[in-house]
């Protein structure tokens, strides 16, 4: 079924108070709720639903409002549910007319909504954030005609991978799967496996690497025995073989120490087959040359911002997860058209760092891309613009620290893409919210100053004598 969208009825209730009578309608969050075009989001997000019979989905304004609040204030799903019941401004932002003392949705509804929308539909929230910035005066359409492009790493919520920990966890997962499927193993190695892991960690900490290597070989032996035992027990049983195939594939890669791995049919020749996390095998090891963090485990993300700072700040115009660790310059062919589709304008200039040398930008934009260290065609004006290239770095910092991109908790490749988009949505709306607060403060200060300078106001309100 299609969702039953919310509309303001204007009706009163004898036993409940309307939210617009409780809260201050001049509050920044209330103003932001009025500035957003919810009909546009209903049209874009409602396209995933059909008119087939079934339970009606939750209203788009409610779910989209929850997604914006979650990413804007860096909240978990559980914390957002608690605050939503307590905060009347959150309820007003999500389209409620009357104050509610209970949740009209379940916490898991937010997860299912994100999965159903996916990256493509959630990009409508990013597009609407840019439109709202123009509507509120935080940005001008001309601000979106020049962009800075860069890449960063979105780390996944996984423990730092070590051979010992991966082998121990892989054996535990195989034993748990065997118990679930009713496979009787010769030995689980639960007790001695844990002792071997503790020994390895202690020896490695004490820099006794020969003894640590011996404990690691013990863990490898235990894992190999469990793998071979499961293969023997599942042999000649098609159902069991299919059920244990994925887990055995991961265990074999871990057992091989992520070395000399056989190619997988259907994947590119240069695909990285190493396993860094058993519950999130899509995690990749990416080195960005940082002294304090040589390697990061997650996915590469492309980020584009406005070149010049708008009145409301610097806005994110495009963001996209790039699985497979592609070369930065080889993604401009798809990134530039995506930016133009998002902002609804043609880019006149793209500024990038030296990692984009040898790019494959579309033919129409080939001479509009300028990279760090470039000498040809550099006028004084372009040189001044090139000094703005590093302005994207604090934006990436805010995306990671304040908007949940610093540690992604959403599952799978889809979760990587969705989390990146929602981080950009939260950042943009937070910029708009700060701009609205700034404008309200300026107006209030101007009114207070005019009252103080008005002689009529002074005469009608004489200062009391101090006794």
C-alpha cells in the first residue's frame, strides 16, 4: 500500500494540546520544518511503494524527519526514539499536530526504511537540503557552479584485524554454525583456543615474537582442524554444503593468512579478496599516507563541496561510497555528472588535489578540472581559487566527528552508501539550522537596538528612579 501522508488538519482536540500552541513557532527547528518541501520528498521516496494490498507504510514526513534529526544531531536509533517522545520540537518537525506520549513507530522501522530507500532515494534528502539552503538564503544558486572534490575513508565499526583474533573468531563462528545446523564436530577447541589467543596477545605485548608465533600456529592448527571436520560432515549433503559454503570460504581465507588467494569468478582481476572482518567481509584496507593512521579499514568515499563559502557555510553537494578502492581520478567520469544532476547546474570549475592527476573527466569538462601542482592554464584568479582547495578538509572532519561518518555501524555495502549520504544530509541541515539561528539573533538585536534608540519608546517606558 501507499503511505498515508500527513497534512495539517487545523482541528483542535478537547483532551490534547496542539503543538503549534505549545512550542515557539519562531524556534529554528520549527522554521526549518516549514522551509523543507515535504511534498517533494513524498513524491521521490513514495516511488518505492506499490498500491498492492498490505499494511500501510509509515508517513514519509515522519521517516524522513527522523533520518534528518538522527544524522543532524549524531544520535543512535535508540537515543532518537527517547528524545522524540520528550521533545515537542522533534514531533512538530516530523509532522505531528498534537503532542504524543508514545512512539508511533518501532525502532526497527527506521532500519527497514533506510534499507527500502537505499542510496538513490536518500539522495533526495541531500538534494532537498541544497534547495532549502537557497530557500532560506543560506546559499545562492551561483554558489553551486564551482566545486572542490576529494576522497576520504569511512571506517567501519570493526575491531582492528590481527591474524590471531581473526583465526580465533573464525573458529568460534564455525563451531556456532555447526551447533545450529546439528553437525557434530570431533572437538570445538573452545577452551584451548581461548588460552592460545591469550598467550599470543601476552607474548606479542612482551615482544616475545617467537613464542607469539608458536601460539599463532596453534590457533591456525585448531582452525584448520575444524574446517576439515566440517567439510567431512557436510559432504554428500547438498543442503549442508550450501549452508556452510560462505562461512567456510571466509575461514579458508583467514586460515591462509590472506595470502595467495584464488580468484573468485565474476570479480575483477585486481579485486581485493582479503578478509579483515568476518561479520563485515566487504571491509577494505586503505592507506592514505597518514603518519598517525597508516591504514584504515572501511570504504573510500568521494566528497564534493562548494568552492566558495556561502552565507550559511560550505555545503556538501555530492557524496558517494566507492567500493573496490578505485583510483581517485578514474571516478570523475561519473562523479561530475552526478554533481550536476544533484545541484541542477553546470559546473564551471572543479578543484582537486594531486591524487586526481590523469583523470577521466567527461570531454566537456576536461579543461575545467584543475589539480594541485598544475602549471598550464593557471591564471591569477585560478591560483587564488586553488588556495581554497584545502577548505574541504574541515568539512570532512565535521562529517566524521559530528555526523556518524567516523565509524559506520550500518551493515553491508548498502549500509556504507546510505551512511555516507545521511552524514552529508545531517551536515547540510545543521548548517541551515545555524544560519536560521543567526538570522533570528540579528533580527532580535536590531529590534532591541531600535527600541532603545526610539524616543517615543523611552517616553512611554520611563526608567524607574533608583532609591
